C-alpha cells in the first residue's frame, strides 16, 4: 500500500490524500484551498477561469487524472461537508463514485442549491460509522467524530495487514463528545500510519471551552442585553445553533434564523433531535433575506414550508429586546431597514481569521457604526493538544504524519513518545 498527501502537509485546508494498492485507488477528500502560499485568503473566483488541466498544472487540483475522466476508476471518500474538504468536487467526472455519510450528502446538496453550483452527485454511496466496507481490495472503516461539521468522519484504511488512519477534522469538546469517547475505546490499536490533523497547534495550548459552556455564556449575554442580539456564526455549525437556541429558550428570547438555516435544521432533524421552525418550536422564526432569489420550483421546496413562521423587519424592530437573530454579511441591506439596532449586542461566533474577509469587514464596520456592544463567544471546531494526544495514545501508531496544519515542525515536541514522519505535498510513501 502507498499513500500521498496532495495538499495539507504544510497548510490548513484543501485536504486531499491518495491511497492505493496494486489494484485499487481511493482518494480521501478533495478540498478547496483556504490560503495561498503566503497564507493570504484564497480567492475561489480563480477556479472559474481555468480548465482541469490548467488547475492540475497550478497545483490546485491533485494530479489524479482518472478522477476527472469518464473511464476513471478512482473512488472518492468525503469526510465531511466543509468546503476545504469537498469544495473541488465540481471537477469530478459524473461517473466518479463518491462515498460519504447520508447527512453529509444532504448538506452538500443544500449548499449546491443555495449557491447555484453544479456538483456531480449522481454516483454516491453512503456509509455508517463503525461499519466496514470494501473498495476493491481496500477495507475502509469510517468513524463518526465530534466536529463543528455535522456528520464528520475519520477513516481506517487497511490492505493486506497494513493500516493508515486518517483523522479528518475532530475535537472532544462539542455536543458529540461521547462519540470520540466511544472511538477511543473501540478503535483498532497499533496502526502503521496516523495522518493527524493539527489545526490548532501553535494557537493555544489551553483546553477549549465546551459548547455547553458557550450556551451559558450566550444565556448570560442575552439576560444582560437591553437591546437586540445579533449573532454571526456558521449556518452549518449545528452544535452552535443548538447552543444558541437553548440559551434563547432559557432566557425567553425569540430565535430568528433565515430560511437557509431553517432548511438545514429541518433536513438534519432526520438524523438527530434538532429544533427547527415548526409547531413544536414556536419560539423559532424565519427571516427571508432580500438577497436570496430562487426559481419558482425551488421556492416551493425551500421557502414555502416556512411561510407560517415568517417574521418581518418591522416585527423584529418592534420586538428588538426579545430577539436573538443570526446575521451574515449578505444581510447588511436588510439590517439597514431594521430599526432599534443601536446599542444592541453583536456576537461574533467564528474563528478570528475570517475577520480578514472583505465582506466580514463590511459587516463589522456596519455594527460599529450602530454603536453595538461587540462580544466574541466561540470555541474551536478542532481538537486541542490534549485531545490530539488522546487519539495518539489510543491508536498507538508506528508513525504520525502531520496534516491539515501550519505547524508540522512542532509535532516532535508535542508527541514525544511517537515517531514523526514529516512528508511534503505530493511525496509518495510506501508502507512495507
């Protein structure tokens, strides 16, 4: 068995790992880059002007040609629905087989509809946590992980007694922490290579606050706020949405989401007990932003089911002290029409690095001009160092390979009882 990390040995984002035997080839993730080599934010508009051959030459697309060809035999595994792990799948040939979680597929399909992109999702197969399946002579075991993305997985790959474990993105302080604890006690031991994400290495050595702790901080903020509460967070961070909803419920606030998030919560409620706009959750209302436009057939499917729970700008303005509303940069035009925003509270609930984005800066400038009180209530979607060490102690790998990190050079100082194998992007490693 051999493997190659196409992107990720020295950066976060754009994840892609190729693993192959004599007869079978699989690819784990096909992510969009987040940054350029100088660590400035990647502009995905650059992808639209080039064909596959040019993007391969530029090093944006991995050089695995049969992923993009009609008669290709490579198979893609998607770990979760974050674009830095699947964002280049629109370049796949429609015949390429894709394995992913069922809820992950739902999330990608919703993103496809709302962003009007064209992803080849016709040849998909689902897997379940802990259930082994074969791709040719390669055995794959997916493990559900605690992550800020719903339905995120790690993968154990085995061929002829040799093993690779791809950690994917994970943590141990979210609302699914129990699945990590289950994994620690039930996974295979003494694997050959652990491809271990290190997103948080170099940021903070302290444990991260849990989602339950965030829920309490949200509730305290809502209690003490005399005005409206606006929150900027990811619409796909289900743990965070649940934390905010529970804080609203405990403080008697109305939780306002847009119909994109309403659709996500409704879709995913098939897989977990989630609140979504319905008669069962009358304290959730739906706002319809003016920037979102759809064809009539999409409106029937995505908008009309939530019209009974619609809330208007006037109602929000009149009930400002009872409102917690999720916002995003594309809603600035709508926010300008809502009265009584001044001297309310704005909560930033994302990674600090996204503040460099131009659209985010515009939203923050708008908030500042409204004299709103700004707070940051957030926790990482990725593992802290103690959790990374727990995975290492459980798997007992012969080698740890840094991936999804800018700080691969520090692994040896952290995992002192393990052998670290530092590789470069596109370097082939043979497991003997």
